[in-house]
């Protein structure tokens, strides 16, 4: 089947299972998930969706999210949008839900989900993620070009081409503050272009002629943090102007005052303050890995998945971006990526420890390739998290992998990533460091191997109690009724930077129900809601 036909077939299979075109209110996608706004949640057939070959799992939040995986989601979404549009054109002019009771039930479910995930801190982190996640494709593309260019320069090949590659790789990073400002204003309810205009001041070469706090400013000082702060300030100034400026003068006065007031505050305050904060972040990251590399890597690698499940991983996105902007790569992502390696090792141990459970083994076999490439949702939510102990031992594997990479950072061999988003084997093209690409790849690859082995051994020997083995090491039908089901909300994680405070409907181990993953994806809420058995 042609790729286009396959993607359209996937979209066509999904549409009726979410209540048809009339039930879809909005369509969007991130790195791994198709995100749908639905009029009535009760019209969705969760089990049939999860049974589709292309669907890795479903996640509930303020939108209904269908996990399709990186690459696939970007191709299926346009087909789905087209089918929805066609369905609306041909549908009879009647409401998708004829029963007021059903509509009220769907609204109540949606409101309950929103309230659950609408804590101020999580909403703030979600806004931060929404600012930076759209930038990830450009970061990945430019990062890979930067790696290719570095390789060609080191080999002395194509000297006439490498300057052009350098320009392609660096152009986006030189203007990233503008994109951050644009997205920030959009996310906080202002005019996006005004946010971009104010943030552009930060990268304008002419700021080198300005003194602030007794120091001469430099272009780019404050970076993405300064751009974020400047754009937020611009939004508040703009909203104030909209309230007080007469409508006849609004089109002239509001944009002028917005750029003028927030621009002056940026030049004579935010650039300096954000520059100091950015420098402190870079200095602290270098100090942390130089002095406590193995210990720091152990803690970061071991705690990343729980952080993701609480939604706190989203706070790392601007830190990654700041490090990439300052140093050309983030030293934290390769360490955090070891969490996925521990998950893969744990899943392989589960496979061998439960030789009679065809359902779980089938899930592991189908999800393992994606796990190796850094998409860990199916393994986490279909295997380790519902079982309980294997999730903890997977974190142990991530801790050992992170400690290994951190140790080499402490010894002077820095391992970094030129972009955020990918993980696992998919991170290899984005690796960079201070001792050549070969050394960097070797250390990262060895770290993955340590994570695999540690996760496997910890799970094989300590991941199962006698009761757990008795319950699950039996032949069982993959139907949900034969696995431990709670039917209740389930935590979910999404790198997918993307990244969200999601809740997942769990079918117990062996189901492919899943939530987000990250470094590229892996999601929020609390793990104690999983049907863990210890």
C-alpha cells in the first residue's frame, strides 16, 4: 500500500471511532500525538481505537490525544483534517449529539479532566511547553545539519560547501529569540507579531552601542529567557492599552506603546537580568557535571520518568534551549535519555520473566522498536507502569545509564545534544561534544548499553514478587477483561517538549494504552494512580 493510502486509511479508521466529523471541534498534533477537541467524549470508542495497528495508545487531557508516533502523526493529521472537512460538507444539518443528556455527560467529563489538570503550576508549565515545542522540528533539522557540517570540517571534505551548511545550521539559532517572542505572545493572549518585534531587540546588532547597569550590552544577551520575559511584558502592556486607549486611536497608539514601553524595559532591564540567569544556568550545568558527574547523572537518569509523570519535565525545556543557545548543545538531554534505555531493558526482562503471558510478550515485541528509537509510551503504559515494580527497576536502569554518561562528563568528555526532542537511537545524529564525534557517540552508545543491562538485571531479579509472577505468568487472552483493569485515570508523560499533564485510561499490562514520552515524550500526573502490584 502506498504511504499516502496508508496514512489516509489510518485517518479513515480513526474518524468514526471518535464520533465522526461532527464530533470533532479542533485538530492539532505534536511530535507524537494527534490532539482532538471533541464535542462529546462519550461517543469515543477507546477500545476500538487502541486496537488499530497504527495507534500506540490514547491519552485524555483537555484534548483527546491519540498516540501515533513521530513522523506518522505529521502525515496522518492532514489526511484526518481533509476527511473531517469532507464529512462536515456531506453531513446532514443536525447536531452530532441529539440527546441533551449525552451532551451534558460529555461536557462534564471534559470539565472534570480540565479541572484535574488545571493547577496553576501545571497550566504555567503547559504554556512554557507550548512556546518551545513548535520550535523542535527546526532545532532538530538545524542540529543535524550542524553535526554534518562539523563532520565535514573535521575530515577536511567539501570546504566550499561547509560555510553554506554553517549558515543553514546557525541561522535559526541566531533568531530563535524572535520565534520565542512570537509564540510567547500568542500563548499568553497578545498579538504574536508584537511579541516577536520586542524579542527581536535582543538579537539586533545595534544593542552593542547601548550601556545598561554600567555594562555594554551584546546582541543575544538574555537569549530565549529574555525573549520570553520581553514578550510576556509586551502582552500585559498591550492588554492595558486595549482597555484605556480610545478605539479611534487604538491601531496607532497600542502597537507603538507596546513596543516602546516593553522595548525600553527589555533593553534597560530584562536583557541584563536574563543574561545573568542564562549564564548562571550554563555555569551551574557545567559545575554540576564537572564536580558531581556520576552522582548527578545517576539522580537525573533515575528521576526523569517520575518527573515526567508529574509534568515537571516541561520546566527543563527552556533550560535545554538556553544551553543549546549558549554552548551549541545541551549536556542534560543525553543523560535524561538514559531513562528510556532503562525502560527498554526492563521490558526485555519482563518478556523473559513472563514466558506464558502471550499478551504482554506481544505488546513488548511490537513496542520494542519504538522504545529503542526513544518512543517509550507503549512500553511504559502497556507494560512496566501497570505492573508496578518493573517501572521502579526501569528507573534504576536509567539511573545507571545516566551515571555512566555523567561520569565521563566529570572526566572531561562532554556529551551533548544539538537539539531536543529525539531520544534513544534517534539521538545519535544530534550528538556533539568536546572530544570529537567518535568519542561522543561511543560514550552515549555505551551509556545506552549500561541502561539496557541495568534495567534488565534490576527487573529480572527484583522486578517481580512471587504473587506478581503467579498472577501474570499464565496464558491469557489479550482482551481487557483478562488483565488487571482499573478503568480509572492513569498518568501520562509527552517530550513532545510534548509534554502535558495527561491522564490515561489503563487496561492493565499488555495493553497498548499509553501516554506521552520524553526526552521526546513521557508525561504528567502521579504514578500512584497506576494499577501497580508489588
